[in-house]
């Protein structure tokens, strides 16, 4: 049994944002914005997007115009907003709206401008290329900008990863400095594999990367993936809320939602758990208990998973080899140190708490790691394909099926795995091709639903027979990613990561409804249903440092 301690932590406020729109449950503000969307010829346009942006509060709201082209956004606090309409291949010029406390504002929009160029679906900053870093080996090296650091990058960086990963990043100088320190620390973990660079080379690298791959790089048109046709039916009955992190380097890799509807996200470049409260739109951060991690390093919490009651589980990435349980009500952490005898990775891309409350599971590259909550004992099971070939299968998403078996995706070898916790036996099931299975969720019948990223398919896996059934979303090259099941409505939700959409699929009728997110390259990966609001689906964006939700409006 391992010792564990508790620590009460104060919440570090990073700013307060108070907003409400339509049925969003927030403070009762009196302000509102309403108007009509019209074409350049004056025709009213139902089914057009309307964006309401508050730059100071880092919030974007998107609604859809209804009958007679009308839209309304209620319960807004005072402030300076920008309104823009988009639809039918056209858009309005952004118009300022000064919202005074207690007084409604009117903002009609006329779609007189042509909508910008279409941004093809694709991995972040690579339009047209659907797959992620797992297929970098199939691509020619990227063309790097000229400069003093180019030769150092070409010589040193490919020792551990392909250069495409580096060129897709847009970090601040401060974060590049931390990343370089992190890389040099990891090089020394295996000196036979890679050669470190000198302190002088490090200065040259930092200048080169900060100049060429920073957040100052222009982005694509924010409306570049919004529909060119007017929306109809269920696709026109939703709202979207987008929040941009104060720190552009934050990287909200994953999120979960507590019983009160508050979102919690791990941050890849910030050593703190992020909290976003939709009732007040307040963003705060909670640091973990003190440990052995050095200040300034890039240690961070792994993907969070909602456990029983008010608890959230997560592993730590870095020097602190421990798992953490966090109580969202008391703001206390409980630490579960990993024993020294358990070598190797103890954290990975996904963590899941078993519904029976006994175990917590995570993928860890070449194996599956679990923690028995009652006994505080860790277990680890090597994946057979790794044992046989010594090629890392990169175990990715996972979930617990209806019979208690633990299913997981083997991203790099295009397989699905199934662990029987009672025996420790793992069975593997190849996918039909280069599918790149990502993440999954268990439905009301105990079956698994998986996003096949490369082929853009939603896949149902019978947990008893392992039979795979394939469904194709309406959007091509959608980058199917993460899946969650709504047991109440018996529908499946899917992240379409490369298309900036969240899709709803009804297995009974095999009908799809897709909902666009407000910005391009939102990089929505992990999604989760809000336990306090069955119409709300949350998402988090890694490279974008955005998070938010869509909320389907009742008919």
C-alpha cells in the first residue's frame, strides 16, 4: 500500500468572464443583441451563422438565424462586441456593437462580402492532409526557413522525431525555451540514441524557432470551414461558445466535466489544472501538490477522467511519478505514488475510471496501466504486438466495455486491443487498413464506438464478438477522432477534428447531424457530455488553446 497525502489548494484566478447566451445558464444580465441577417439584395436569410465576439473577454458566441432571418442573443453583460454574419457563400463586414448595461442593442447584418477561401479539411496547419504525426514517416522533410538555426534543426531534431511535428507548432519564445530544455533533458535518458546540442547552439536554436514558429504567424481565415450553404433543420438549432486561453501556449489537450457542469482541462505547457465555469465564464487554474519537479520544466498533468462523485483522475507527466485524484468540490488532491519497481511509462493519451469504481486505467504507449483504487496497487500489461516486434503500437484511446474488458486503440499499428483484467490476457484485432484508430466510447449496450482518423469513419465494435461495423459521416476527410455515447437519447457524438465540427449520429435511423465550431483549426479532439445539461457537449483544442461547447436547442 502506498502512502498518500491531502492538500487544500487555493484557486489562482486568471481572469473573470461573465456572459450568457440563449439557454446558457449564467448570471441574469439585462443586455441583449438582436437583429436580422439579409443578403446583399435585402432578402432575409434564415440558416446563416451569426458570430458575437468579445475580444477583451476572449469569448466567441455563434448562433444561427431563424425565421425571417432573425437572431437574438440574450443575457449579455455590457461591453464592446463585434458582430458578423456568414452564410450562403457571403459574409458581412465585422460591425462594432456597444452594449450598455440594461439596454438592448440592435445589429442587422448584410452579407455583402464574398466568404473567404475554403480551408480544406486537414491536420493542424496542413490543409488537405488528414492524418497526424503518425504518418510523418511517409512524407518528405519539410522546407525549413533559412537562418542560422536551420542546419542545427536538421541535424539534431530528427534524432527523436520527424521535423513535421516541429514545424506545426506556434509557441511563444518563452515556451520554446522551456521546450528546448525539456528536449535536452529527454535526450540524456538515452545517450546512445541521440546527441545533445551545445549551450551556444541552444541560443541559436531558440532565436530561430521563436522567429519562424511563434504565435505571431498569421492564421487561416476564421470562417474558412463554415458552410457555404444555409443551414436547415436540426443543424440550424444550436449555439456554440468558444473560449480562448489567456496563455496562447496553454494547449488544452483533454477535458472532463464535473457534476455541476464545470469543465476541467489539463494543459500541456502549464503545470496546472484549468477550470472553466460556464455559469460565470470564469477561468482559473489549480496547481498540483508540490513534488520533485523542478521549477520551469514542462511537467504537466495528463488527460483528466471523471471518477465517482466529484472526483477527477489524472497522471502526471514528468519527474513526479504519481497519479492524482482531485476533488472538484473541496479542491483537494490525493496523491498515489508509483512504486519504484514499476519502471517505464505510467501515463499516456487517455485515462478512464471504470464505472464499477474499482479501477482507473490509462494507455501508456507499449502497455496498459491500471490502479486499484481500494488497494492502491498498480498493475501493467505489455501489449503483445510490442512484445513480438518491439515496435511501439502507441496505445491511444481506451474505454471499459459492458463486460468489464478494457478496449484500447493501437494507433501506430492499426489494431484494436482488448484486455481482460481478470486474467491479464490481451487480444488484438487488426483494422481493415491504415485506419489510425484514435479514441472511443462505450454505449448503452456495452459496445465500443471508435473514431478511425485516417479514413474518417465512425466504427461500432461489438464487445462480445469484436465485429466492426462502419459508418461514414457526411463530411469527407473529417478526421474522426473521439466518440461519446448519450445513453438517454441513444445517440453517438463524434469529433470531426480536421473539419472543425462535432457530429451526432442516430444508430437507429442512421442519420447524421453536423455542427460547425466558430473558428477554423479549433483542433477539437476530446469531447464530453455535460452531466448537468444533456444538450451540451464540451470540447477542448490542443494546438489552438481553445475550449468550449455546443448546445443543441430543444425543438
